[in-house]
């Protein structure tokens, strides 16, 4: 299975888990003032390589000319407010 397929499978799993949490109202007890959902946002790298896997891959070139290709992700979390 290619890397992109693994990444897509993980994203599908996260979406399914969030849908279950929302459907079961599991997160409602963590609302701020009983009304608002708080959300923390974080960006991080999930993979880097010296080899380019696809054209849209972000990259960074070091001072000595070495190119590193990276896959980054932006995640949103709901921290507990109790």
C-alpha cells in the first residue's frame, strides 16, 4: 500500500471517529459555558524524506543544497474544559 493510501486511510478513520463522538454527544459535557466548543489547532510534520513522492509535496532546501520533502498536517483538537 502506498504512503498516500495510508494517509487517506488514517484521515478516514479520524473522520469516522469524530462522527461517532458527535452523534453520541460525547463532547457536549466539555462545552465552555455550556454553549461553546473550544478547539485547539496545531500543525506538525508527519513524514519527511529525501525522495519526492508526488509533485505537490512541500519541500525545504538547506544551506548546503539538500532538499527535504515533507508532509505536514493541521490538526484540530477539543481540549477538556472541566
